[in-house]
């Protein structure tokens, strides 16, 4: 990618115990390869399991480590997708080996950014939002009973939603192989990504999150999101990660390998 302009990123991540809990089962982490390439993740340990705090910490630590160990010839998105599965395996194996941690699991929402291209890998009910040009969009789907039943039935009572909202249908570490959602987007200058646990979005509406992040740098936005949620009296741990794209997205790099060969077969230029 030599000669390509970097699309500089502002990145910040912050986790907080919240206003009622005595310990934090959330975790977050980042790995920055360059001004144009980074990994960001948010995890929320499942409270019903003994090892929720262990699971969320492992999810972040193993994902970042496994990403770095993946072959650099692969795309950053594929490296992240594989790294999340590796985290799932190691959490599952730790829980199997230690009886006190049996059944532990966690949510995990992680993003890989490279030259303005976003790949997200998602399991559970933490969320990824994109704030762009005055609007905010949830890019991930919640893997909960409430979300799945609403999709099928089209409507659920408020009581049923509250009962099913925290019941996960997927989590990292619960089974040896985890089904991972993969999401891709092309970002533009000024875009803001918000990764957060349910402790944040359960007390802050989408419009409030948009208001908080739109005129702040990533670090200030992270702090403001946590403070705003705590001011609402969040009963849960809460975590936020903010990525702001402060430079223009470069053009796509010239096609190489199989992509170039396919273009030649179609009669087009290789680059």
C-alpha cells in the first residue's frame, strides 16, 4: 500500500463499573497498527456465569493476540474473523478445564479498520453504531430472544421484551464453534463508530449518543458517553469505544493476485 494516503483515525475505549455494581464484567481493548489500520473490541461477560469477568477479558486479550499472530497476507477482516473464533475456543477450553468457570461466556463486538474499510465481527448483544452526517445507524443485530421473537412475531409486549432482552441466543465461549456475524462498510471522512455494551445503550437513546459524540474527539466522546449514562443511573457495567475518521478515505489499492487475474479475464485493466 505504499504511496497511498493514510486515513487517520482517532480511537478511544473506556469501561466503567457503573452506579450499582461492585465489580466490572465488561472489557475493551485496541490494537493500532498504523494511522490507517486498527482493531477495536468491546466485550460484556455473561452475568449468569461464574466467570463473566474472566470471559470478557479473555475475549479481548485473545482476539487482539490472535489477530497479530494471523498471517499478514490475509485481509484484516479475515484475520479478525479468525481471531474471534480463536478467542471462542480458548474461553470454551478454559471453562471446560476449570469447574468454577464452567459455562462462562461473553458478548464480543470487534471492528477492523484498514484504509477506510470497516469489517466488524459480532456475537451477542453489544452493539456497533455508525454516526454519519447527523444520523446514527445500528449496524449489528442483537443476538437475544427478544430480537429474534420480534423478528418473527413483529410485535412483543413490553413485559416480554424486558424478560427476553438479556437472554442471549449466541455468546463467545458457550460452544466450541461460534456463529459470527460479519459486517462490511466503506467509511468516509467524518464518520464516527460507537461500540458499546448494553449498560450504555439501555439508558442512552440513539439520538442521545449521536448528540454526545458529534462535536467531540474520540477520547472526550468516550468519557462523555460514560458520564451521561452514569448520570442516568445505569444499573449495569458500561463500556464505550469511539472511532472517528478524521482523514479522507483513500482510493482502493490496485488489484493483485486473483483479483487482478479476474479483471484480465473480463477484459479490464489489472489495476
